[in-house]
């Protein structure tokens, strides 16, 4: 996971990020890998750090980013 040491979030934002991650993971088809989860979490952290606070928007953007990320 990338370094987000300088990121700081209010408790309600952390809750929104948690909801977004949980919902995004639930929407993925099996098998869900740790790589998928890490990519979703990074996208959510990056998006929240840019100012997005809505859980549904965080989820949607993370899933879109996962779709367009090239696979190895």
C-alpha cells in the first residue's frame, strides 16, 4: 500500500471510508483478492484526501478505478 502517513481524517470521514470499502468489497465477484482490497482502499484514501466525503461516491470511484487499472 502506498504511504498515506500525512493523511488525517475526522471520525465521520473514517466511517464513510469504511462503509465505502465494505460495500465495494461486497459488490465484487468472487474470488476477491487482497490485491483488489488494497487497490480499493488506496483509491478510497486518495479520493477522501482530495475532499470527497460521501460514502457512495467514494465506493463508486474506487470501483471505477479498479476497473480501469491495468492488470499484470
